[in-house]
């Protein structure tokens, strides 16, 4: 009989802490792992490896195993920095193969209602990089939420005195979508930000 | 259980689980309610950007005690003018947090709904400023019945004109005879505050330079005494006003 303090229940408890995992899913995952001891060993080893080897880059704060990360130490355009909220956003931008500059991960966005202000983000480090380096442009790629917009506007003001060009990712109708199914707010923004051909 | 159609302003929302959201809404029909939007982050069709903070929306929901079930939401406006100006975002978020903190759950306050809508429209058309913020606050307190007595001393009932007014803890105003100490409140500033209550439009009342500080102090004290805490968005509001 399994008790609350048993190792299996501890595993269920730990799995439950992960986003999107409830009690039943955690239990299912735990029993699935039990069925295959090799999987369990591989999982535990990879968890330990991640804990010991993965950390934020000391320059751009993206998740990396080397310091500086491969982007900061690689042969990329160092005159442009793209500012993003987290490392997942970096992966999305890299998937596009459309950007060859550097990055700066803020580790979040300004969220006044959650008590997260500019001092809680890597904004000071960004300003140091901008003032110390030979930068031409800062591309702000924070999310298009109220928090992301607040962060973008705050950065624009904070970077104004440095004289560096500040740009923002474009937003509008997604590729491959029909205008009739796009929400009114997105259509409104797409119209406001239309380009001359 | 019947599906209802409501008008609402999103006061705040947070992610829940893999694809859901929980939103706090200020509705015209039922006041402040909390709603659970299953799959809101996946379903662009049912919600789109409708659960963004301070968005004004048309909403379909199943009303329940505690957490209502949100079925669909259509954006009336996202206030793109607010989203393009930092001080307006800071003031709009503060207004939403204030309404969320100070209103009772499930009680309709249509006058406050209209006041919040008018204030957001004002912020949408220009940058946020302290005078509009104070106008919003005194009218909010008045609608909810929390307004301090501005006409006469709250202790002896004497007219302030003869004796002068001092701000006491908790946002009470007392005359100089009833209270020995306190932050002085100019009589002109009290007149301006009363004018805020009689006009229904933002931008008509102008506070004097030496009046806005004590007015702010009085209203901040009253608000803290009713919310029981300092609002989180105030720090950001202060930071943006200094930029």
C-alpha cells in the first residue's frame, strides 16, 4: 500500500508542480516512468545535467551551457541587439532565420499589477551594453500584451538619451490567415501600420 | 443555467495551466466578477486579445458563485491610444487595480462602470496626468460612499472656511480647533475637489500648484484605509511620472 510519504507519491507531488500538470496526469506520468526503469534513469540524469550545466549567459542572459553563449561569442552582427522577454522567445526568433544580431533577455516584462517593475528586469544591464558598445540599433521584441507594450515604451524612453536607433517588431495579420476571421483589434492595428508598396 | 451577455472591462487576468486564463472583470450588469476562460490562450477565435487588461468587451458567460465560466468575448476596444503611451498605461493599470481592490464582488455599480469607461477614454485620447487621476479617484470614492466630508469638519461640523482644514490619518478632514496637528489642506483645493464631483467631464477642473499635493495625500489616505494596502501599480505610476 502506497502512503503519502512514499517515494512514488513524492514523485507525483513534484510532477504536479509543473505547469499544466494536475493530480491525475502526474499520477499517469509517474506510473509510466515506473514501467520503464531505463526511462526513469535517463530522465533523472538529464534533470541533474540541466541543473548543473544550464545557466544564463553573463552577457545576454539567454539560457546556455557555455559562458558567453554561442551567440555572444559567435560571428554575429554585434551592432544590433534584439530585446526579448525570455529564452523561449530567442528560440522562436532563431527559428525564423531572419535575424543575425545579438540578443538581450530581460527575464520577464514590466507587470505593475504583479508588482514587477523595471528594477526587477535586466534593464540596467541592457543600458550598460548599449552605452559601452558600438551599437547602431536596439530591436524591441517584447510580447504584444499590455505588459510587453509597457516594457517596450519604458525601454524606448530609457534608451532615448543614448542616441541609438530603437525599433519595434511589426504586428498585424498572421501569414496564411483570412482577414474575415481575424479579430477587429488586430485588423485595426494592421491598418494603422500599413506599408506603402 | 442560462448563458448571459454582459459588457465588461478587464481589470486583470492571469494564465492558468497550459492554455487557460482567469480574468477579473468589472461588468456593467453584475459589478466585479471572476471568470475562468478555458483554452483562452489557444482559442484566438473565442477570445482573441479580449482578455487583455483594460480591454472593454462584450462577454458571454455562465454565471456561477466564485468563478464564472467565460464562453466567448468580443473586443469593443483595446484602447490602442493608451497602449501607445507609457503614462497612460500606468494610469489605466492603476485605475483597474483600484477598482478591483475597492469594489465588492458581485454588486453592480453602473455609475462606476461609466466613470471607469470615461476615464479610459480620456487616457486613450491623451497622456495620463495627476489631475485626471484625482478626478477619477474622488468620483470613485463618492460613488462607493467612501468620500471624505469635504464641506465641513468631520468632528464638530463647523465650516472649514473660518477655521482651515487638516488631513488626519485615514483620510479624515478636521478643522484646526478639533485637531491640533495634521497636513494642511488649502480651502481652494477643497473647492476644486468639490468641483470634480459636480462636473461629469475630465479636464474641466484645474488644481492649483499648491493644491494637488494635499489633495493627493488626502485621497491616497482614504484609498489605503479602504483597500487595506498600498496598490502595487503605484510604484510604476510614480516611476513613469518621473521619466
